[in-house]
């Protein structure tokens, strides 16, 4: 789940394509004025999505990989709406409390810390031996 920027989507797909799940891409955008608010101030923001077609709803995914500032409150919203059953992963340093996610995968140079933080060198991507 991203706001549609190619680099962010590439990071999410780089992780998702290595897992044995079917993939559904969500390109979401918070509506105005919500997209300008700091992610930590929005709580769970599913009701603030831009277009009805973008609305997430049940059945909730078992795994949600997000990247980018606008995905943060939306990931939290899905986690809450699913009763905690959706495992949430956030690429990059979310710059909010890492406990909001099940797993955070930031670049090592960001020095993000926490028991659920798995820093990597570089960024997740879609490059494999075969591509």
C-alpha cells in the first residue's frame, strides 16, 4: 500500500513478490486536508481516503506492506479494523512509534530502533538473479 510513487511501490513489491501470497496493490491517497497532517495525528484514517474506489474493506488482508507517509495512518486503520489480525509491515523509517506496526524495515542508515525493527542496507527492491 502506497500513495502511488514508483519507488515506494517498488519497495513493497520487492518484499511481497518473495512471499507465497497473492498480491493486491493499493494506491491510496488521503483526501485534503488530511494528507497534509502528520501521520501520528490521524490515528486510523480509513475514512479520509480520496476516492470511494480506493476504500479498503473486508475481507482484510492477512499481510499489509506499506511505504510512505500517507500509508502510515492507513496501515494502522487496517490493523484496527481487522481486530489486529492483519500483520502490518512498514518499509522505510515511519517516523512514528514503531510499535504501531508488526515489522518495520528501514534502511540501516536511519538508525531506527525497536524489537520489531529489521534494518537493511539499501532498500527492498524487485531485483533478483533472474530479473
